[in-house]
C-alpha cells in the first residue's frame, strides 16, 4: 500500500493523546502528534506539533467534558491539514478476561470490554467512549484495540493466579498487569539483542515493573487493576487487604450504602493514596523533589516509600529470573528523576546493580551503569505509539 496514515488514540482519565504515522511501504514516520489535557477544567490544553516539533496548534480551551475534548481532536483530523487516517489504533488498558487479543473493534466488542470496567476503572470509561466516537466520526475506517494486557499474556499460571476462592477466579479475577505496550516497546527497541534476564521499571504517574525472560513477560507488579503493585502517584499499590476492609467498615459505620462505600473505597485506593496520600502534597515527583529540597519530611517519606517498594520488587524479580542481565528505567520518573534512579540502584549493589553517578546525571536515553557493573542499567523512553502502529499494520494485513 503506497500511503497508509495510521491514527493512534491514547486516552487517560483526563486527557486524550493522539498521533498520526505514515505506515505505508514498511515506513514508520510520525507526521503529527497532539493532546487535549485537563478534561473537566475551564483551562485545558490543546496542542498539535508537526514531526519537527513545531507547534501547529497551541490553545487553552475550556474542556468541560470528554465530548468537547474529542471534538477538538476529530475536527483537527477532519480539517484537511493532516492526512486522513486509513486505520485507527486505540490503546486499551484492559479488556477483561474475554478480550485478550489485539483485534478489530466492533460495537459488540466495545460493549464486551465495557462490561469489565471494574478491571481498569479510571481508564475504561473514556477509552470506550472514544472508540464509539471514532467509529461514528470516521465511518468505514477500520479501528483496532491494542491492549496493555497483551504483553503479559505469557505469564505462567503461578504468576497470574491469585490466592482467592476459585469462584472469583472463575469471574476473571487474576493478575493481568498494565503498561504492556510500554514494555513491548522496550523489548522492541532492544531487539535483536534482548537480554535473557531483563527487568523494566515503568515509572510514570502510574508505576509498574516487569520481569522479562527471553523477551517474554514472566511476572509483573500490577494485578487485576492498575491499582496494585508498586506505589504510584495516587494509587496504593499492593497493600494488606485488611487495610481496605478497615476503611470499608469506617464508611459503612458512617452510614454509607454498600455501593457508596465501595465507590469511596475505590477513590481512596486509586485517587487519594500513593505519593499523594503519603506526602499530603502532590502526586507529581517534581513537586515532591522541590518539597524535599525545602525540608518537607512527608515528601521525603513518600519518595523513600516509592524507592523502598521498587527495591523490594526488583529484588524479588531477580530471584524469579534467577539473575539479571539488564535493568531498564522508563516513564516520566524513570527517564527524568536522576535522584530516584540513583537511590534505588544504590540499594541494589549487592545484586550487581552499580550505577555510575556521572553517567546517571542525564535525562533521556542513556546507559548509566558503571563499566564494572555486572548488570547493565539503561534509561530508554517508551515508544508506545510505534508499537500500536505495528499491531495495526499487522492486523490490517490479516
Ligand atoms: P508519565 O506518567 O510517564 O508522564 O510520568 C509522570 C511523572 O514523571 C510525574 O510524577 C512527573 O513528576 C515525573 N517527572 C517528569 N519530569 C520529571 C523530572 N524532570 N524530574 C522528576 N520527575 C519528573
């Protein structure tokens, strides 16, 4: 096919990111990228950049809801300024137990994925909304769902299974993992020399870590939902279930109905906890670093807790992998927070992870391990859109 513009749509709880790639004749050239951010606020952001980083659109519109936000994206893509997409790839965090393969989207498939909203409560509602809008606003254009859980499908049963009564396992309750497209993109970028024993730490506002053996996922920190695993910006990560029962009982004692109590518990565990909950200040690592520099003890505790859980998970994944060849940091914190990388690795020297402080003093792609370090430590930005485009092109040809 001569020209094949592919649109990638990637929605978060308050943002819609998009990019258009030229993917004809084996090409993978990014033509434009953009985002609407701050959905639900009076002062949102809407920008579009060309391939050279030149801003084509830079506005601060009111974004009262996702409908207004997606209309901005759709209008821009229909304006004739950019190539009309011939295929669309949607990032999806979880399609539940029955939608595990990347595939063409139909209205029935959207309904099916929506029925598993509880498996990614912050992400699924906006993702399915955008899928329905894209089907109606780009009629005849094939739309595909590309799942974060796809990369984690290779986990052995012992890693996937949760220690719960089997009636819940039969409902699909198990470890699915998240950030799979990011992990896939790191393995892709390491090809053809993917280290046998690899750990990737995706440290963004949502944070997770995966153990990867021979290029395939062996284990990952996030569980049924992205709330599990290591501590994130606003999420607890793994926590004694007794804590959740304790809080739930407090809500019930205060007179809430069962549904109100469950909804409130979800807000506590996924929007009010994590770095924000411990610091009582912010979920943003940059704010916490500023506060630490100003002597804020709670911010210090939050960041220490973050590093501590990472050290625990990395240690246990080294044990699962039977050693380690390479550790990769990615995501906003992984790429930019020099101190976090240094602090985490300083605690892991006994496992052969030795970072050179001079090499670590960098933002973006780099090898930061010391020359004598038995384990190579790298920083690699994810290339999620590229992976989505690759899947779309493959599925188009099937
Ligand atoms: P992401 O979700 O991948 O966009 O990552 C967002 C996280 O990266 C936030 O916690 C940011 O504070 C963090 N981050 C971005 N830039 C920096 C920086 N220069 N130093 C420390 N953290 C950063």
